[in-house]
């Protein structure tokens, strides 16, 4: 029998999730996940194990096996106990809800959803559009949970916007495209069928999937697809796949709800995957909560606030739900630490600026942590001022993680005062000819600013795929133009950065591999050109830098 660590490691590898993303999604630290996988913890917290099982979409047998290996009860018993307790919990900043009672507001959006589902035999399709942390995933979770939540565990005002109606006769499927495995056609179809408790055919292809839905789907069914951008990025889920989904969308009992950060028509054009499927959707745009909804969320934290405190939170948060949660959570934390007055939290009265020292040290991939510690802390204004960083610069740095490669190139080019030069990539050209669809470019060429401290006119920016190994990078760096040109390898995965770093430190290559802290500095520093020059000097071991000198280096040939 496999141990908990062995099972967990197996399921995480299959999902394609990194330790950092898994940790963020279940509300623990990355180190905790690492300790679980390395057999340093034999009996982890059962609530955390259940969250993992639900996040990884394990079936009942797999859930029970993982819980048993962790020394926990069966999934059903833990889930029932967990749901009872969490019904009293406050929302957790940065984490999507896991119980209906944690969801607040969005009355107008819920009314639109109710209207779209008023005829269960002809379900309409919806696209929920909003910025990151605007509550899109939580809204999907609420739709999935609300009809299963006993009336005794719902708040008195729930279900908000629906009067007394609930989708009791509906069944829901939740698809999280953050999981790399679900961006493969066969695994996606298999996952949907398992959640519907249908037998999975062999092979699990679109033809057999269609047959099962046509013959066995007997009740209104809504497929909730979170993070549709990740699905559109996947080569496996090509334009033909989305074109085929148009057929299923025509089945009146089957409805789709997707989340995205941009309107669907813009996204599908960006990714070259236009399909009639995407033109069936009506869009809902999530902005801030109304002031009344925001006050209800604040009141849920069961912490006595004065009218002045509430007004300040409403004004500073702009009624954005994630900001409201973070501000209230900070207030609660200070109260639990026996702070004498809430006024200590107000930025103009806060004596020390602890956030300032973290501004340039946080990993690039830790954007949720960066947002929580810096962007949304009360000392952010002082931290930004101390480091001469405008708020717009911090927002741009945070969004860097979620942009396309071409947009990332534009950001870095702007930072460096550089100009992008068209680069001919034979592999991309062949792929475009073969597939007739736009392939995502991963390599770009920049003409650098004449003010660069190093005598270097051009360089490549390379955004490697997440599964690229050190050996593959070294091999690619010896091929084509990359063999003769400095190449900056921009990875947003800290584990991959560590794995690829030796290529940047190898004097026989022209590669430079910044780590998370160096990339953060490049994105936030008021003088990014100087940071860039220092980065090149350190890894390329350049000895001649004008007007500065870096000693003890081995001079590489740079043209």
C-alpha cells in the first residue's frame, strides 16, 4: 500500500500543478506541501487533505485511499464534518469559497443567471468576465454548492437574487483548467463523465462522449469551466475541439458557464481558436460589490467596527471583495493579537513599514502573496514611496504572470527602452502551416537601448514551456541564432528557474536565467536598465562594463 506522501506525489504529478499553486489554492504554505511530498509529515491535517482531494478532482476510491493513508476518516464523513464547521467560517482572503455561506453579494449577476436557467430544457450559456480576484471562481463554487447546502447552514438572505428558487434538479460539473491534465481532450472528457457518474468508455473520445450524453443525460446539467484562458492556450484543445463543442451546446439540457479575464471574442482571436461555440455566450461582468453588499461582507467578520472604520475600509477597498476580505482579516488578526486600537492599522498612523523591505525580495511566482503582503497592505503607499515605485508599476508587475508571451515581451521592452525585432522561427512557421492555427510564440528579439551599460545591441527573450528540462535548454541554446546571441530565459516557475539556472551560469552558453527575485527587481525597480546590466554581468561574467566594472569574471564573446 502506498504511503500518503507517495499517493500525494503521484496525484500532484498527474495534475500538473506546482507546489506553489497547490499551496495557494488550499491555503497553506509551499513548504508545507513540500514536506508532505517528502514524507516529513505522516499525519497531515484532514481538512487540508480533503481540500487537496477536491481540488485534484479525485474520484471516491482515490479520495478514500488518500484520506486513509493520511490517517483520516472516509471522505464522506470528513466532508460532512468539514462543511458543518466551515459554514461558520469567515471568507479566506485569496482563496475561493468552499461553502455557500461564505459567498456575499453579486445579486444582479445571480438574477441574470436565474433568468438564463429559467427554462431547464433550454439552458443559456454564460461567460463571467472579471479581473483576477474579482470572485469569478467563488461564484462558480457558489452555483455548484448552493442547492446542496441545507437551509440551516445558509445565511438568512440566501439564496440572494433568487427569492426561494434553487436549482435542485440540476447537476453541476466543475472543470478547473488550472490543472494541466484537464487541458488534454481525453482527460477532460473523462473527468466530466466521472463527475456525472457515467461510465467512462474506451476510448474516451468525442464520438463516445457524444453518444453517452445523447443517451444518458436526463436532467439539466451545467458545466462550470474555470480559467478558460488556460484551456485556450493548450495545443490539445485546438480550434476543432471547440468547434465540436458547438454540437453539445445545442443540447438544451446542457449549459456552459465559463470564466475569463477578457471578453470571449477577444480571447479566441488572441489564441487563434475562433469557433461558433464561443458566440453562444452572454457575458456577465464582475466589478466591485455594491456598498450594501460590501457592508454585509464586512459584518460577517464578527468584529466590532466603528462607522469610521467601516467607511475607511469601503473607501480604501473600492468595495472589491478580495480587498474587503484582506482588510477585515488584517483587522481581525490585530484584534486577536490584543492590539489596543484599530487605529494602529491606518496607514498614516502605522509607525513601521515592514512591507517595504519585502518589495524586492518576493518571488515573481508568488503574485497572490505579493498582492496580500504589499498591494493590499495598509503600508503599501509608504512601501512604494520608499522604493520609488508607482502603483501602476506594481499592478503591471502583478499582471505580468497572467499575460501572453507577446505582452510580456512588450512590458520588458518598455522597461528596457528596447525595440522588438521580428524573428523568423522555422519551427513555429512549420507548425502554423500544418495546423493552420496561430501558434504561441515563445522567442522574441530585442534591439537594446544605447544607454545599456554593457556593449550589447541585441538579445533574445525566450519564454520556455513549463516542462522544458535543463538538457533541452542547453541543446536549444546551441542551435540556430540562439547559439550566437545572448538569450534571456524568462520562466515564471520557481522550480524550473532553479533547474535551468545552471545553463545561465555555464560559461559555454549565451543564456541568462533570472530567478524570481531578479525578475521581480527587473519589473519593479525604478532603474530596470541597471538591474538588467547587472544580471547580464553576473551570469555572463563580463569584465568590461562602462562606466562600471565587474571583477573576477570570465569574458564571454558578446556581439
